[in-house]
C-alpha cells in the first residue's frame, strides 16, 4: 500500500512538472507570436496584423466600407481584407490589382448586354454602345456613369463637317478622360476606365462602337431612346437629322416632328431613306423572292407580274422610311408628314441622315468579328 501511494505521488509529480513545462513553452510561444503579430513604429502606435484582433462587428464594417468603395463582390472584398490583415487601404489596392487581372481573364467572354448612351446639342449627337454580360450590371450606377461619360467625350471629339460617322472603340480608347464619381474619379485613359469598371462589376465590359451625327447650319438633330433607365440611356436608339432649306425658318415645329420620326425609326426599323436609295442587290433579291411566290400561284405571266409589283410596294412600305405609315397616324406616311411640315413652316424640310441602334444587335452573328464593326442602321 505504501509502495502504491509512493508511486502515485511520483506519477503526480511528473505530471505536474510536465504541465509547468508546457505552460512555460506556451507562454514563450504566445509572446513570440505577439511580437511577430505587432509592429511598433517610432511613435509607439501598434497596428493589428491578425484577423483575430479585429472584432466581428468591425470586420463587417470594413467589408461594407470596401464594398461601397469598389463595388467588388463580397467574397473578393473579404479575401483582400484578410490577405491585407484588415488594412482597408491596402485591401483596396489589392482589389484593383487583382481586379485588373480578373478583367483581362474575362475579356474573351461574350458581352451582349449593356446600354446605349447619347450626348447631344441642337446640331450634333453622339451615341455609344457600352457592353457587359448581364442586364444586372447594365443597371449598375458606375457602369451607367461610364457610358454617359463616353458619350459626352465622343460628342466633344466630333470634328467639323462630320455629318455622319460610325466609329469603333479605337477612336476613344487612348484618349484621356476625367471622371468624377465616388467610386471612379481622376484622370485616366478611356481603356483604363473601362478595365477598372470591369474589375469593379466582375464582368467583361467593352466599348463596342458608336455614331456621330450632325446637321447643317439650319437643321435639328432629334433622338428617341427606348427602355430608358435614366435620361440619355436605353437599349434602342433612334436618331434623325431634319434640315430646313430656308435659314430663317423657325425650328420648333421641325423639332417636334423630328422627335416623332426618331420614335418611328425605333419602332419600324427602316433600312433605307427613300425608294431611290434602296440598293440594287436588295431590290433584286426581293424581286426574286416575290417571283418565286407568284409562280406557285399558277396564274398567267401578266397576273404574276402584277402580283410582284403589288408586293414590292408593300416591301417599300416596310423598309423605306419615307414610305412607312406614320406611327402617330397610320392614315398617312412619313413623306406626307414632311410635306405638311414644309407647308407649315414655309420652307422645304428634308431628312438628312438617320440611325437605329440596338444593344447587342448582330453580336451572335459577328461575335468573332472585329469590335469596330458597325451595323449601319440607315444612314443615307
């Protein structure tokens, strides 16, 4: 019994000494870790280096702040904060660096959504198409701000005498742009701004194309935007120039009709301004289709010829702006509306050029084509 008690005391003593050694080792390790985890500058201020030193509520606040600053996805915001030991300034720089790399990786993905943005004055207009991958990003405030800024830049770069000019992204990409937005500010190039927005929203963002349109000394530029999230933006745009022959003509009535014709262009998708401007290839192609349809009727040649000509008139009413039924009054056509307007203002009024643009049009067909390709819409 005495022997058992002695052995028990010996074992307990060994356990006690082992616990003391473990405690001393833990204290030394903890002290070293603490020294490594803190930085003491000359002013004696300590900075936190490990997330365990930042409370959960403070972590959530930092995540919220950085998310507001950058619009980056929450998981990326948190990853950068953790990697930068919850230093929000360092994390913001890290996000921008990683975001640019991410944007480069995503640049090959199809971006067929987005917005058209227009900037204009009485004599000139510029419209640009800025693409992204989803309509969710198209509703993003930073994305919309960039689109609007690019349209204004295109308008300011428009040279004299350019009545109608389609352009690709290369026209603006290397130009300097001064941005003033809570999440996007300072002077940079257009290409850098597009890349930075792509990093913020986590999608491929691309400036695809644009148009510049202007009128003569005595004319107006009118526009209409369909599906507008805010003024000057939309998914479909119609623009038209109306010109008065007499320089003393008052243009208020001309502007009013111009706005309705711009809406007409959006609604009816005209391809040509007048019958005389219908291309020979388009006309011959349509005649061939109509002849084939007429031959299946089994009627005489004279009857088939009349059928072709009758259906050709219907074709003109569909694709020629001047021959189309007027959207505000289908009892008349656009040609008659312009004739009536000319009588009202006391001067001949004509249409100079027109454009119809739609976000993503032709991209499924020409996805691999050069980004500067422009759907001509209807410039005449």
